[in-house]
């Protein structure tokens, strides 16, 4: 993820689960159907999983519950510490989408939730170039992340957050690197992948990609 966001995640680690798993807050609409979204990602994963942006380990738990072998990667020490409390047997290492050691196991799925938007478009392409070598020929990429149908929808989301005085959301929407469906499709196609999208709530889309 963008290194500029690491302090935010180190600070958020303690309260992250409360934010995503219920209650009214600025981010409620983003995390609507949260458990179902994680389950959808986990169900599409094949054994031999490389997970990015592990956070506190909520997706990792679902992957492990399916009996899958998982290597987790996260750049935030605080998030890794929280995940380790839940996942004492899991392998969780320091790294990022575009900065990780090649796993010694065969990787058939690369998964992530709520994290890919922390990368610039150029960094996304760098990560996907690495994925081309890491992912098995018949493997898949399964991400759930905030995407916008078009630029108008993106601007409307900013306007709505401003009207609701959701200032943290306004900051995120204007400072991070959100894509439209068209721009994300192009990023994956230019990197040698074919991507399909399924909307899971007002803001989050499930992306599944395979080698083109």
C-alpha cells in the first residue's frame, strides 16, 4: 500500500474490527455485508493463497476455515500484531503488494480486501507485473475493494460524504487512489489479466481476474 498510509493503519489496528463489524459510523456503507464479502472472496480462493493487506486477519480466518494454505502479507506492524493474536498458527510476514518475497509454495490464488486502492495506478501495475510471475497459470486473483462505476459516481460519493459531514470519508476519497470500473479493467488488461466485476454493496465490488 502507499507508505504514506501506514501511520493511519498502525493507529487504526486496535479499533479496526469495531469499525467493520457493526454499528453506525462514517464507514458503515463501505462495510455493509462485510462478512458476506469476505466469504465471497474466500469461496473463490484455491489452495495455496497469498493474501495481501491481512489487517486484523478477518479474511485469513475464513480462508483457514476452508482448509487452505495461506501466506499473509501486511506492511503494518500493528495490524500484523492484531492478526497474530487471532491466528497463532498463520504465516504473516512484512511486505506489500509490490514488495514481497516469492513464496516457496505454489500460489493458486492472490486475494485481498479493502486494500488495493492504497496503491497508485502505477504501483498497481507494478504489483500485477509481480503477480504474473507469482500466480500459477490456472490461478486467480480475487479482490474486494471500493470501486466506482464511473467518474460521476465517484464525484457523487464525495459530494454525499461532504453533505453528511463524514470528513474522514471525504479525506479518504480525495487522498487515496480509487479506480473506476473502466480504469481498473485497463490496469488489469495492460498487465495481462482479464478481470470481471460483481457489485457487493454501494461501494464495494468483487474483482476476479485470471491470466489473459
